[in-house]
C-alpha cells in the first residue's frame, strides 16, 4: 500500500507537470522526490510517468491511477476536517442561471447564520467531475449516471417548459402542438460541442419529439433565458429557471396540457463522508426556496389564460 506522502507527491507531479515544482511544493529536494516516485512505482509494479529532460508525462497506467489517487486524497482530507469538526466550508459547482438567481441569495442567508462559513463557488453549465474535480458538491438537473454519487433530492417532479416573451408572441402565432415549434425561432442549447435540437413533450396520451432550429444557440441557460426575454425566440428550460419570469408575465408558457422532459433537481455529492452539516443546512434552504418558487409560479399560471 502506498504511503500518504508518496501519493500526495504523485498527484502534485501530475498537476504541476514536473518533479521539481512538486518537490518545492512539498518542501523536499528533487532527489528525495525522485526516490519517493520510484518507491511508489515499485510498490505498484507499473511506470507512472514517461520522463525526458524537460517533461514528465503520465503513462496510460498513471492516468488511470491519478483518478483514484485524487479521489482518495479528497476523502482523507474530508475525514480530517470531520475529526477536527471543521464544518465551515462549502465547495459547490452550479449552473450559471441557478447560481445567479437562486443560490447566491441562499448562500448569503446561510453566511449570516454561519459567519465563519467559507464559500467556494463555480458558476458553469458544464458538469463538474466530482470524483476528480475541485468541488465536493454540485447542484444538478437530471439523474446522475454515476452510481457512486450521492443525490440529495430538492425537486423530484419538475419539468422543462417551452416559453416566449409577449413581444415574440405578438409577432408569431402561439403553437398549439409541439410539432408546430419546428416553424418557430427557437433558442437552442449546445453542450460539449453537441447541439440539443430535439425537444420532447408529453401529455396523458402521447410523447412527441420535435426538431427545432433558430438563429440563437448557446451553452449557457442564463443567456438562453435573456434572449427569450428580449423577444428573440422560444426557450426550453427547466421551470425553476424561468419561474419568476413567468410569474411576472415577462415570459409566457406555451403548449397548455403538454410537459417537457423531466428535470429533477438534486444536490449531488461524490461521497457520503462529504455531507457535512453545512451542506445539509444548504440542502434544507434549497428545498424550501425551490418549492416555494415553483408553487408561486403554478399559482400565477393557473390564474392566466393559456397561450
């Protein structure tokens, strides 16, 4: 079994891309670092790096082992924080829209209750890899494909919705069936280079897939929402993202009787050991705030005539 210092050195060499900078970071000599790396490779029976005069590059075995090493070190660090009762830290990754319009206010509220709370936040619509990434938890829509992740549910029965601004609908007939969206200007999302131009809707009797297109395409939910507010087309977003706009009448719901894809919202954690009391507190705040926002939106929609 590798000792902790050798494991830390291996990860630092990979992250800093060199033996000397890793040695400096651990306050040891390059010679001592080289011996420690050889010791680790001998224990594992594999070569972790290919070496040249200027570059150290992970081998295929080293790249596979790096994921496990990073994950192990984060678990050990979390355990050490738990032993010292250091629960005053939140490291979160969240989409841009939910981060700006929901989470920031909740974190400020929690900070008032926990003055010593340290907050590290990433606003990015690209999903953070919680096993090898920089964050302990993420706020995500949809079900996770990773069986090892722990999900703390916030909204279970929650869907995407198609909506547009009054200005857009003043110039375009509101669609009555999903297929009619194919003739509309739609704001299309793309993720990891792939355009998500197929929207799905269902009612009590059928499921309909429709291919949409438009002049605007982005990988940021907040930007798609802003374009819709500006009258540039129809957006297809989780209801929570547009709930306040719908409640205020700045966006109007389309396709009465139809629902978009299911979009359950959860606070996702890489391991149960990382569910601290601060994270549980934030989860409780999210459940209350999100359900209240959705309830207000539904009440407002029920009072309006459908588009």
